[in-house]
């Protein structure tokens, strides 16, 4: 596959200095590996013995060009004086992967304040969490496996409280991998149950048949009786004589037909 074709199909989003440098750097490294250019990041000592100087120079120039195409103009200005892949890479790390106390504080604050909203997906939330953990590792901040797991569980909304209690029940310690695996399993079962309930509801409506129609008739019948029983008497009309104020069973004229028949 040619480099131009690869760039068009696998281009890395441009790093603008505001988004996650760690994530961009990882994608960029994978991109360069895919293009066969990553060796140039290690400097001239990484040049293969059988490669000519001209071929090595061309490879390095392609690597530099590819990196610059994947960073925004404002970031390009910061490394415009750098000519080799190695020096550009190192300069970007110094600028955007600072290991200062301020940067460590900002990353820790983002991690400890991270909360999953109800509309977020579990997988998406865990990706954000893992990204922050990875960035902290890159600046030499170590968080134990157990603390990572507890921080993740603590970042979940109240709707996951039962799952969290179940995961922690009877355990003396837990790792991040165990917590994530259990959460994904619970989430999958919850989605399956929701799908079954939805399917059952649709099936009941679609295939209710006589039983469903009978239930609807029963409801309507009870509803009508309730309305007539609760209606004011002056609004009730007798079906025997047509007068207001009483119903047929209480009609004073309901025996008139029978009396006439007896007389005959």
C-alpha cells in the first residue's frame, strides 16, 4: 500500500494542543508503524545496516512530513525549527507531556471528578477513565490497581449501585480489570433483559387475540358502569320510560306491561 493511499484511509486527527496528547501520540505512533516510518523516531542509530543513506534520509523526511501533517498550525509553529523525526517527537513530549506538579494535579483532578452521566454509555465512560489512567502513568503518577477499580466504581451513577454492591460483596481486594469485566457483564445482561421486556410487550400487543380484546371489553364495560353509577341522578335517563332521574330497574312503570297482560 502506498503512503498516500494510507494517509487518505488512516489519517490521524490533528493535535491542536488542547486535546489529549497521550491519545494522539499513541495513534500517531500506530500510524507511523503502519506506514513503515516509526523506525525514524529512534534517530540515526536505528538505521538498518543494509539501507543506503539516501533511502534513510528519504524515510526520515517522510516521517517528519507525516507528523507535521497531523498537527495543527499553532503546534507546528512550536516545532518549526526541528528537522528530524526524533527531535520533533522529543519537543512535542516536552511541551505537551509535562511532568510538572501542576499537570499532575490537573490530571488527578479530572480523574477524581469524573462522573458517568445517565445518557453516557458504560464503554464510552470506561474509555475516558482508562485514558486518564494512561496519561497519569505517562507523567509517573502511579495509582494502585485496587484504587483504580474503586475510583471507577465510584464514578458510576446511582443506577449502578446494586451492581457495584454485588461486585464488591465478599471481596477483600479487586483489580481494575476485574471491575471492568464484571461491569460489562452486568451491563450486557441488563440490555438483554430490557430487550426481552420490550419484545414481550410487542408480542402481547401483536398476538393478544381474543384474550386481549376481552380484557379491553371488560375494562370498557367496567368503565361505563362506573360512570353511570357515579353520575348525578338528574343526568341519568331511564331506558324504560325515557325520563330522567332514575334507571330502568327502578322505573315505576316497569310493571305496567305485565299488569296489562294479566288483565287480558
